[in-house]
């Protein structure tokens, strides 16, 4: 029988239904929900507390299974609590809360470091981008401030690109909004492509908004570098998965799958720009060590 309160269930459900925010934001939200769930925790022993945290954390991880950052964030909280189990309930609660705060506070610092890395890595000419992530947008802001024109794909089916284009236009820099189907026509104008990631794997493969793989293929065909701006919290140690169907609309004789993510293989990625440095896909594997630890704490 579950011990998760209705309040926490509602928060988990909200995270699972979120199709607007990026993986970094949702990871912080999940860590916050997990630490706040301690207020409703009925545990009387360290073992019971750890079991409770794993129950809530697992539900949060399953709410956004395509986003490794969510699993890593809640796994880090569980790991911090488990290390303090010999010291008792109070120590475990303090450790979990402190880890949750640390994850939340790390967002801004990681984003600033990624922006600096990207500014040194990307060319000064036109940049094409797809979908929205807070880190990628911050990077585009910096690139735009030095005069780089930006081409933004519409990013169907949720069309986040329209929002990105409007926000960039307010910065009074050249920005062009195109339909996804126009990417091939505009690719020769770009000097680089920059996207975010919802998850990246130890082999350098990247899960991001559907359409990312097609853009990477176009970039490779045009001999244009394809960069991924992402924090290391988003790394997954397991095997890459194919696109995930969130839902499916059915009409008479017709099925319309709602696919929100796709997988870009490492051979199409020039480099991943992270807060810890710029890595070729083949150099990513060591970054997955922490993710393995988080998953071991969550799924012993």
C-alpha cells in the first residue's frame, strides 16, 4: 500500500504532464517535490524513511522517463539520505534536504558555465536552433549580443520555437523563424547548429525534442557542426532508447502518434558543451559514473 500523500501525488502528476519546461527545470522541481514529501513521511526508522524516499523518487523518475536529469536529481537525494542512515532519521532528513537545495542552486551556476564554454566554442556567424531549453536560450542570448543572427525552427508539434523567436526578437537582433520543413533550405546560411538535450547517454547519443535528429542529419550533409548544450546532470548510463510515444490520437482508419522526443546518434554530434567542458561524444562515458551511483541508490 502506497504511503505517498495526495498532495505529493498531485505534484508528481503535474511533473508527468509537463510538456513546456525542459529537463533541467523538471529535475529541480522533482528534487524539490521529493524533499518536501518528507513533511508527509510517516517513517519511524531509517529503513522506513529510505523505503519511503525510494517510493516517491521512483514515481517522480517514472513521471518523465525520457529525462535522465529527473532520475539523477531524485537519485542524488536518496543517495545523500542513505549515506546518513547509520546516524538516524534526523540526519537523513537534513542530508536529503541539503542535497535537494544543492541541486536547485546548481542550475544557475551550471548554465553560466555552459554559456561561457559555448561562447568560446561556437562561430560568430549565423546559428540555427531547435526547440527550447533554458540553458540553450541563455547561450543564444549571449551569442546574439555579439551579433550572431539566429535561425529558429518552429519545433512542432508544440511549437516552442515560436516563443524562442519572439523572445530573441525583443533583444533587437536578427532572428528568423522557419517551419521545420524549411530547415534544409536555410541550413546553408548557418555556421553551426545548437540544441539542448533532455538526456544524453554515455556513448554521446542525445535525446531531445523530436526533429533534432533530422536537423543533425541535415547539418552533417551540409558539413555544418552540430553542438549540444547540456549540463552533466542529464547524463544516462544505460543504453539509448528510441523515441517515446506520449500518446496517440485515433481517428477512423488513422492513428496519429504524439512523439515528443527523438534520438540523435553520436556520429551526428560534433560536441557536447557542458559546465565541465566541451566533449566529443567518445569522451562522455566517464561522466556517467555519478548517474550509475544515483540509480544504484534508487534501484538497489
